[in-house]
C-alpha cells in the first residue's frame, strides 16, 4: 500500500500494544508475511482493538488481497465505528476497484469524523475530478451505523440509521428528537408563507452540511455530510436515502 | 455596513428573478430590522417564522454536535425561504418562488452575509 | 387552559400551540377574565389581570399625551429569560386585553404573529353583542372576583 491519501496514515498504537508498531515497521519494510504474523498474533490477544484490524488490513492491501483488507477494515469499524483509518482504507480499496461512488461515500464519512484532515479533503477533490458528471450517487445504507443517515418518526424517535457518534456516544436519539421539531417547524413555515409542501431543509455549519427531508407522513430523514460535500451531491444522496427509507418503512410495516 | 448599505444589499437580493422579498431579521426576537419586499409579502410574518426556523435549525445542528448554523434553506413545492447568518443575532432572509434563480440568490446572500459579519 | 366562553377555547388552543406561550390571560377591559392558561393560583391571575390592565391604561394615556390617536398596538417587556406581551383588541363584545408570557422557546415575532390571528379568530367567533356593562373601578374588582371564582372554583 502506498502513502497515497487513500492509504491512511498509521495511528499511534495504544500503550501496551507494541505489536502494532512492530507490525507497521515490518509492513513499511515490505516484510508482509512477518507483518501479517505479528498482526494476527496481536489480534488473537486483542480482538477488539480496531487498530489491530487496521494493521492487518493494511498488510493485506499491500499484499494485493483487497477483499481480505476490506473484511479487516469492516472488523475495525465494528470495534470503533469512528475509525478514520478504516474508512480511508475502505475508500482506498473501493478506489482501486474503480468503485468511485463507494470510495467517495467512505471518504465523506471519514471527513465527517475528521473534518480538518486535509488528506481526506484532497482525496475527495481528486475523486470528484475523476468521476463523470452524472456518476451514480452510490448506495445509501440505513443500517450503516456510521452512514450519516438517520430515519426518525414524527414523535422524534429513531427508526433506523445514525448520524454520528462523538466520544462513543451516539447522537442519533437527540438528533431524532430535534429533527422531528424541525419537520414541524418547516411545515408550519411552508404553510404560512405559501411555500407548498416541504421538499427539504438544508443546514450548513463550518464543519457539516445537513439535509432534512420528509419521506412520508410518519417519517423524515437527516443526512449528515462534511462541509466539503457539494450541495447538489448532498441532495442527490438525500434523494437516494429517501428511496431507501421508503423501502425500509415498507418492508418494516 | 451602514443601514443605507443594508438596504442597497437587500434591493440587490430582491432584484434576483423570483425573489419576493429580502429582510434582515433578529433571530432572538423574530422582528424585522430592515426590509425590501413586494407588497404581498408579509415581512413581519416572514421574520417571525424565519427566526423560529433558524432557532430550530440551531437546536438540530447542536444535537448533532455540528456547530452553529451559517445557513438554512427551506425548499417547498412552490417557493423557498433562504436564511444566511450575519452578525449575531441577525440573519439575512429571502423568500423566493421556486422558478426563481435560487442558486444565484444563495451565492449573493452568502456574499452579503460575509460583508454584514 | 380554562375558559369561561367556550367559543374562545379553539382559537386560544391554536394560539398556545403555535406561539409556545407559557402563560396567557384573556380578559375584558372591565376585568372579567375570559380565559387563562398556565396560571395555577387565582391570586396570580388577579395580580396579572390588574397590573396588565393598568399598564395598558397607562400606555393609552401616554399615547393621548404625545398625540398618537391610534394608540400603541402592543406593549412588550423583554426580560432575560421571559417576555411579556400586552395588547388590547376590539371584539363584538367590547375591548378585550391579552396578556402573554413567553420564554426562549418563542419570540416577540411569533407572539405578535399568532396573537393577531387569535384576535381575528375571536372577533369572527364572538356571538352577538351582550348588553353593555359599566366599567367602574369597583365594577372591575367585582368582575374580576366573579370570573376568578368561575375559573378556579371556590379556592
């Protein structure tokens, strides 16, 4: 694996997890078999350490085994849904297989978790430059806990998905509660100012672009992306998410 | 920016195709600070409702730990309300028909909000 | 919410829902409390009604003094956490007064907007005019007493 922005920089290993540093050194020297052995033996002792899965994934990616790398990075995300390195790694393997939409989705999520990481923003720019103007917007997964898509009902209860986590605390329930209030407020504003039925509300902050859109009488979505995401792209994702949400609600009822 | 410059900016925003009116609103009390609008637009109502929307948006971004909102756009079937933060607690607000130049309006409002700040 | 006149209930409920007001008092200028929301003690209603009517009467006098024939539409007091909106409006049953206490979940603009609708809806819903009654100082107190008994029972 190269030092390309997609490659993901190694994070400092936690105290007492010296095998991470050793494995990374071996990997960088090109001693992939030894690095894999170190990573696997470390994982045998520390199966819930995301960095250990990340190390194994990087070794597998260097060995050209992208499917094994992907499995290891998804395992890292199961241990730590905010693991930026795993997201960057998944973006890398998606990019290498020319699945640009998936690469962009992973980088979008990484950018949410590390909004000031210039390597991610540069990679996103490069990726967008490579894609045709009418590229598919990718798959929206309501079940992805770090997918940045939250479906909630009008009582402010979370139905599926999640917007983000901060310090291991999910903000989904709070976002759902406030999202329902926003849906009601938007409907009132639209009704009283004769703006018609609400299509969406877009909110921009220094770090994020967020869209809220009603998907039925009983449900609405919040889509959370980094501030680097173009507005049109956000709305494209929102449209996809709305379709996924309607399917989900149809199959759940 | 002086009051005269505010009004000049509001007139320019109102000059965008499809815009029914533009106003500077105090988000804390929902009142109009300055306005330029067509007669049919009840600007006092717009100010009250835009401020309520902005407050709701702020609660929503806060719940997601995303920071303070800088813009809020409500797009409906027939029209849109665009709000861009100026110096707290002021917001630049415009109401437009849906067949208007919403992209140009958004950019123009962001420029003016930067100057207002 | 408690109301003496049933036809006030629906407009007032809408006002409370839309404005998020914390406390609301609707009364005649003679002191008869027509409806209230949020007050738990009759003594508070009595104080608020008397003070609110007094403030509006004072403001009307001020308007006359400075030659403002239309008077002032409303009086607003904005505190750090709460605000008070006071406004009189004409109904087929005479001049009524609204007193609204609102917090940070609402705003002056929202109260203004939905109070105007409340006034318009009450005007439209009011049954034919009742006989005109005297508006005297002692009458104010008696009316207030009577209406409080009706609103709060015999407490």
